[in-house]
C-alpha cells in the first residue's frame, strides 16, 4: 500500500461524523486484513522449502517451523478483523445507547451542537 491511509478527523459532533469515522476505519482495515492473510500463506510456503537443519526428519522440521512463523502473521490479520468488527459495533452501540435519549432530551452543547440529522 503505497499511499498513506487515514481514518479521517476524529471530530464527533454529529451522528454522521461518528458513522463516517467508523466506516472509514473499517474501509482502511479491510484490505490490510486480506493482505496479511495472503502474505502469511506466501510466507509459510516460502519457508517450507528452507533446507532442513536435520536431514533425518525429511523436511518435517522446516514445515513445522514455517507454520509457527506464519501463524504470527495470521494472528495479526485476525486482530485487524476484530478491529473492523469493533468499528461497526462502535457505531451500532452509539445508535443503541445515545440517539433516542439525546434526541428526546433536545441535547444542547455550549460549544458545537450535536446534530443527529447530519
């Protein structure tokens, strides 16, 4: 990924700003997850063919070590999947816990007003 990606400005003064921030974060993380999963498979495949340290094992040790190393990259990809899911859950949780109450209370802020219709 040559270009720098960002989630956007973390300004949370309206429903749409929260939705957009969470959506942008999810869009940035999604391709990274897939890239790490594919890269983990490629890494495991490449390391399987490294010459075995013990020829009596017929390369079994190389395959096991390759799997152990690639597992860390898969774990990183899984963490990105959790982050994507958490971004969706953040917005849905906000809608569940705040929208009705703040709208009914006529939320007033001394600074910038919170706008649920934006």
